[in-house]
């Protein structure tokens, strides 16, 4: 667990990491498709979010689905991930 760390202009690998009270400024945030990271009370300023490896393959698959006419399925997935749990 990373706690109270300030990251500035760094590449940060996110898979499986836990961040608490961290600050990220102008960082390259990289998720590769492993265990999702956890963020608790973190701040982000001007970060660039990147998907690599398995995560990038998933995005390519969603793009393919969209292009062959499965737009409703992709939109359903987006809706599912953007709905706030109550």
C-alpha cells in the first residue's frame, strides 16, 4: 500500500496497487489489465491515463464490437460502469 506519497511527472503502474492519500501530478497512469487498483482520498492533476496489454486488448475488442453494429452492448457496458452504486 502506498500512503501519503506524492508522484510528479512519473509513470505509475496501477495493477494490483492500493493508494491512500496520494497526490499525482502530470503522471502517466498505466493499467495493464490485472487486479484493479484502489484509490482512497487521492488527488489527480493533469494525469494521462493509459491502457496497455490486456486492458488495451479489451478496449480494442469494444471498438470492434461498436464497428460491427453491437453499439447497444457497448453502450450497456458503459452505462453499467458509470452508474453509481447506492
